C-alpha cells in the first residue's frame, strides 16, 4: 500500500517539479559563464544526493549531507551574493505585462529562441567607426532586468538605432556624449546615463571610469556593455562583470546576438 502511495502522482507534484525546474534554470542562467557555475553544479549534485539518501532511508549519510547543506547555507549566501542580488533584481524588475517578454522569459520551453530585435551590426559598426577616431563611448544593452533605476539619471529618449545616430550621440561636441546610452530592443531609450562604478580591484589599471562603469552595471544586472576607449580606440565587450575576449568584430557580433537570445 505504501508503495502504491509512493507511485501516486498528483497535480501538485507536477507543479512542484515545474517550479523547481524554473528556479534552477534561472539560477543557472545567472551563473552561466562565471566561476560560480562549478559551485552551482556541485551544490545541485550534493542536494540530489541528499534527497536520494532520504528517499532510500539511508539515515546516517542523509543526516551528514543534510548537516552539510544546513551549515553551508551562510557560506553559499556569501559566495553567491552578486548572483542573489541579480536574481532578486530579475524577479523585481521583470515586466510580465508584455506578451513578448513573457514568452522571452520562458523561452527555454521552446526549441527555437526568439530572434533579437536589436540591430547589433549597427552597434558594432558605430563602435568600429568611433574606435578609429578614438571617440569614447559606452553602450548598455538592456536584457531582462529593468534599467529604469539608471535611466532616471540621464535623458529619456526613443530613437531607433542606426549607425549614424550612435556616432552623433557620442561625437565629442554633442551635448549627449557624456555618460552611457541605454539600448532596449532596437531603440536608444536614454542618454547621458550615470552608471554605478565597480570597486573590483582585479580590473587592470589601464581601464578608466567607462570600463569600471560597464563592469558595475553588468555586476548588478544582466545587461551587456560595449565600451570604446578614447585612449586606444579598442572595443571592450563586458557581461556578468567580466571582460569577454573575441578574435574579430564578426565574432563579437555573433556573440552579442547569441547573448541576447
């Protein structure tokens, strides 16, 4: 009889599995590509082992693993403090009112990802042109996390993205060139934005405030950043608070398109 009860599958069990899957997916999405991914995988394995030993009523090993999980909770909060902050920002700032955004957030249920509306080629083309003239620029590409908390520091816009528009914004004599420009879908939604500056000490000294601001906003949100150095003209791509290396502008374009899907 107990075995039959064990096999009984209720609708609440199905909902429970779906919710756990969604939670694990979002956590994986936050730590993917960072050093925390290995820790996350390790935690999932230990947690699965714990539940398996409980199911098999292996009391001694279950109590040992359960004790490890309970004691390690504080350590995990410290290790994952940035990821936890980004996860809470994602929950608090996600706009589910839009049908497109709703589908986008649950796109892992679909086999094909929705294509991005952002004209990435125009962004890269403008950065390349500005790099040749050593025009400093910082572009923040908004993803799931709402960036209204930084947009209010600048000027709200609604300009469709084109290469000449981006170049004119960051032209040294333009009144809009100082600060960051926010890109949402295929529009520039704010200019002259002041971004939070990262205090990370591992950032090389050759990088200035633009790069530190790019690291800062990508530490706190899931946004992507493109920075053009006015000293060297080099283009930096930053996500998850880290500099991403690339071999060519074509490769960079494909990387950004992939990160936006």
